C-alpha cells in the first residue's frame, strides 16, 4: 500500500497530458508561452480533495512561476485493518520555476530551471530539472513544442534513484475570433511506444462563454499508477481579467468521473 502510494506520488511529476485546460487559457507548460507585464493567479479544485494553486509573474523577458498541489487526505493502514492504527497524511508537490524567453520575429524561444519537492508521509523527493520550448506563429496558426523534466536522478530511498519522467510535446493550433482547434502529441521518455495524441476543439457560443472538448486516447507512460481520461469537456466564461472554468473528465474503465473547477486572474 505504502509502496503504491510512493509510486503514484512520483508519477505526479508528469503533468496531465491533456491540453484542453491549456488551450482554453488556464495553464501552459511551455516556457516560451509568456507575455511581458503580466501576472496570473490560478486555482484548481478537483474531486478527491485535490487542490492546485499557480502564480506566474512575467516582466522584462523573465518569468517566475510557483505551483503547489495538495492531494488531499490519505489514510494509510497496515495489512490488518485497524482504525486506531490508521495514519492520516497530506501529500503535496511544490514546484518553483524561473525562466526567460526571447522573441525573434514570429518565433519565441524559452528556457527555465525548476526546483521541486514531493512529500508523502516521512518520505520525500526533491531536485532540479530544465525545460525548453519554442513557438512559431504563421498567421492564425501556432506551431509549438517543448521538453520538460530534463534533470538528474531522484528517489525516495537513497540507494534507489530513478531518472525523472522526461516528456516532450509538439502541437499545431489554429485560432479565430470564435473558435480554436489544436492537435498535439506527447512522447514520454522520448519513446515511440508512449506516443499520445490529443485533439482539442473550443467554440465561443455567446459573448465570453466558450465550450470545449478533447479526445485523448491516453496511454499509461508514467512511472507508477496513472488514471486515464480519454474524453474531456470544458466550459469557460471570462469577464475582464477574470476567467472561470469547469471541466469533467470521462474515464476509461471503472474509474469515476473527475470534476475540476478553475479560476484565473490576470493583472
């Protein structure tokens, strides 16, 4: 039980491979996707008591980003059920990132250095990794790609260290005033066997009200256990610099539906 918990926590170093929330304007893992003079505060509340908070400040081609995820309460018991012997823990992940980006005509390049710490019970992992990304604009099209988790080895046990789950993303998107469509692919560990595709479509249906859907035939390429949600739907409404969103993920197999609420503020 404890071993599975640790492996599951390690897999959270790989962000959700789905791109729906990012394409709807809430989060983006590409270091090249920043704009000067902007501060973003975003919160996410999901089922199973999972909570996420992100703060990102960009100025003079330098950005600072801090992300905190609380995975809710986890009750750990031994092999023999014993309510008195149960231990409640609150695993979390903290990630701090500093980076820079530069625009060359229609092309933007970005690089960043991140520090992370993950804790479960008395076990924890920490370390550093590098990320890099590129975005090229051609009229209403965006071509982008990025690589994250380029770093050393880490592990919960001193004698057992593992490489970080490096992954790469490449995608093409088209934007208009009332619609957005994006096709993307993800490689885990740069292995063709882990290739994953996602297709996103978003549509403005009334003023600032958008609806979006994503098809994601996801594979389990992370280290440890990972839930799979191949179909996702999202609603987003914006008023000024405030954006609110609701997302539901439809599972593959017997897993339950996952619901998430988003709130983003831009300054």
